C-alpha cells in the first residue's frame, strides 16, 4: 500500500540509511587536488579513489551535502543510483521496469536526461533518453506530491538532471546533487569575455601555496589583471574561510530524502570557523574601468570589502611595494589573454614576454600562479616554475606556480 508513512520508511532504508556511491566531477588534470580536498573533510567513510575526470567515493547523503558545501575544486557531485548491463532496448526496459524512482525523484520535478554512449550496441542517445523519461513518468504516476515532506528551500529549480553513461553495454545511472555547476558560488553575477571558472581559480591558489589564516602577518594576494575578479573573490572566500557553497542552493534540496535540519546544521557548523581579517589582504586591479566598477559592486554586496581592495590601474603601472605593507613577499596571480577569444596569439605572446619582464623586475621572491594556453612560452620565462596541465572551456591550459627567483 502506497502511503506517506511507508514511502518515508523506504526512503530512509534505501537512501538516507545506506552508504551510497558518489562521484565528484572535476576538470581533467585536477583529480588529485580534488581527492586531497575530499579526504580532508570529516566524511563518515573515507573510501575514495581518483579516476579520469574526478573522484569516486562512498558515503552517506549527509556526506554528499558536505561535499557540495565545502569542495572548492569539484564541478558537481553525482550520486550513483544503479548499474546494469543491456545490449538492446528490450533488456534496457526490463532492467528499468522495477526501479524505484520515487525514492530519488519527487513527482513534481522534471527530469532532464543526459546520455553518453561509447563502444555499445545501444548508441542512440535520444532513444535511450526517451526510454528513461517514459519509465520515470510511468513509475511516478502512481505517487502524488502530498506523499512527500513539504520542501521550503527557497528558489530551488524544479528540474533534476540525470546522467546515463553507457560503456561496453554497461549502464551507469547517476543523479546530479549539485544543480548549477559548483563553480557558481552565488556571489558573482557579471560575466567577462573569457572568464576563469572559480573551481580553476581555487585550484591555482591551492597549488601556488595560498594559505590565508595560517601566516601572520596575513599573506598578501595581488590580482593585477583581475577582469571579473575570479581570483580575488575566490581568495577572499578562502581568507574568510567561507565554504564555496555557503551562499547558494543545490539540486539535492529537491530530493525526497532531503532533510533541511541536517543541512542547516552543516551550515551552522561552518559558521564557527568564519574569519574576518584585520585589514585588506587582497588587491585587485585592472585597466578596464567597467570591470573594476562591476567588481567593486560585487565586493560591497558580498560584504568582502574588509578583505578585497579594488583599484583601476594597468598591470605595468602597478607597484606591489605600495600595497605590501608587511615587507614579506606574497602571491601574485595572473590569467592574461590567450589570444583565442581576446586579441591574437601574436599579441598574447608579446604580452607574456612583457609580463615576464615586469615580474622579474618588481616581484622578485614572490610566489606566483600564472595561466597560459601556450606551453611553449614556459621555456621563455627567465625563472623556473612548476607546471600543471588541465582542461578549461575546451582549451588545454598550463598553470605555472612557484617562486620568482
């Protein structure tokens, strides 16, 4: 008999009360960094391994909440819901026939099926997607919204993305717990011509050794070609110890198993560790007046003015010594145009050469994080840096970190 009470017991037994498999998606090349982040969290179990494109881990639904709240380098968190083998549509429909979608989806949520297939006899993504949509619709037709707990979660989208991956006739079905990609922190609304994702900025800062709060006096961070301010804003979240997911909503808030009390507890616990630096330690600047004005508005609205100071200034006119009152070299971060969406590749190479000269002249002994799309330019630097290769927006990029000596 389908009742609210029996459904609640089934959800507790099969979803919230059971260890489940999750997958933290990250940019190719940053899997190890995401793994280190994940295993540093106070998760209940800590079974995690890196695989191409992310980190697989086991845990509870509460661990899934925590991963979304705290991970800075993950793009989204997927919960595996089933795996099976099917080589034709008859087998696929049979495997799906009794799957309990009501435990994972509310009847008033619209599912969006994303299919990828390789080396499989079932390769037509639209046909696969159609079978899943029909199966989900038929299954949920026997359930009504009043059988589920009321959800007061604010402006959460009534959509739910489901990922179906088919490889060698093996199906892996996952439900997205994040909603919008996790690089959307809920802070910055303005976009740029070639914006850097917050997850990449966080990775660059970590790999460059940015550890605000662990050094006294506070380590200076200079972002002298800030654009939309991704490096500065991400650095400010780290400096204030604000979890990257603290200011946004997630898809798991629409899950039948979602418990607001547990989620609010995690948020309150994170508030105990928030920090407010004594004075600005992050200095953002750009020669674009409009970009600086937009960033200043975001900084003010986000209550980060105690951490970030914005000025309109060309990088080549900027003097780090005027900002660095401590006398101790800090960290300079740069993501100059690659010559793809802004300028030409010839202009990009010349700019890289000019930047190298400026860094050698004014930033000696500073730590640096520098991103380029042309790995051959690395050989032209007058100082040695460690390089990391990763993908971003369809481009293969190189992150250079180290100390200018």
